[in-house]
C-alpha cells in the first residue's frame, strides 16, 4: 500500500529488489560539453564549479575508495544490504566508452551492488554506449537519468544547456527503442522564468506520452560563483517563492500518469554554504514534509487529473 500522495522511487526499489536499496553517488567525470566549449557552448547558468556532484571531494578519490567509504557507513548506520552505484557528477558519458565500461566493472565487483545508475545528457548518447548499457542490463539493473531540465526551447537557451528539447525527445526514443531493459528517467527543473501552472501541466502531458519510467524534479536555486548569481545580484532573476513552487509541483503531479515513478519533489543544496537563494531550499526535510502535507491535506494524488 502506497502511503504517499505520489508514486515514490523507494517503493519501486522495494518491489524491484525486495528491500530498501541505497544509492552511492560517485564521481568519475570532471567535465561536460558545456565546460569544454563545444559548438560555442557555455557552462549552464545554474551550475557551479562542481557540476552536479553531490560530494565534490569524491573527485579527488579513486572509484573504489568512493564506493567503499560510503558503503561502509551505510552498512553500519543503516544496516544496508543492497546498493546502486550512481555515476552522478558532470556528464558521465562524456568520455571513452571503454573507460565507462571499466568503471562499471569496478562497481560490480561488490556482491551487494545490484545495479548502476548513469547520469548523462541527451546529446551525449552513442551507439557504443547503448551497446554497453544493453550488455550490462543483461546482468544487473541499469538505470539512465537524462538531464532534460525542460522541453521548452526558450528556457533551454536561457539556461545555456547547449541541447534542444527536440534532442531530448530523440534521445529518449532512441534509448527506449534500443535498450528495452534499461530503466529510463529524466530530470526536470521547475522555477524557470515565465513558468506558469499551464506550462507545468503541459510538461506533465509530454512526460505522459514518452517511454520513460520516472522523473526527478529540481527547483531552480542559486549557487555562489555561477552566472545565475550574477543575474540575481543585478535584479535580472528572482527565484520562485516556496508557495508558488509547491503549487507548480502539485499541478505537475496531479496531471502525471499514475504509474510514473517520482524520485523527489524538490532539490537540495548539499553545500549549503554555497547557497545564495532561495533560503527555503536549505531546509531539506522541512521542505519535503511541508510539500507532503500540502498534497495530503488537500487530498491531491498523483494522476488524479490525468486523462
């Protein structure tokens, strides 16, 4: 029985693996197409020097050391028995495929590692990469998370993503068609300039028609030493207030098809000392609980407006 007003990833893992599974975030990449300036691209306006790395100090450690450190802590404190290795930082697939193959092999040396999660972007998908995912999915669980962020072309240009919404749609279809055993998800950012409840509803409808299994929702927040901080200081960008963000997430969830798995409802800045705004982003558990209360107290459920 799902006690959540949405379909949580924790429940999916429980049904998939028979017990609670813990993710170990690792960093093996140290750059991305934007940072390399490919095709005249610039760093995404919201991205700090650590990319998407939750724990930037991981970049200084070998892969085995990263895995073993977190694995040991989780075993002791959480009595964890099963793990997924999450290749998270920057663009994991922006490297030679043989290198990623070696890294996946290292992750799977541990008997209690039941699968891998690969974070990447829509314009870094090759046929050789698809072959690797298929090969790995024959042995263990493989999930791919695409940093789509938005399907709106103007929003993507403003974020300086360097890929288009059409590229995202093509990548999703290509992965789904060629990697049927891969669990496919996308990341979305809410709180962008000009965003409305109508545009959020339209995003849910796009997701409903795609061959994806899950979504991960982030709220746009401002970190130090980013282009977005400069826009904020100059008064050219104002982050979304908490109430509006809650309303937008609610609209999205209510229009999302009921079987879609949801990773989370908002982002959290793990390096809180680098957070500029909004202040409410720093309070991870309070934000989550208040969002849950907002949904439950109003009787809102995932998919109750889906058709």
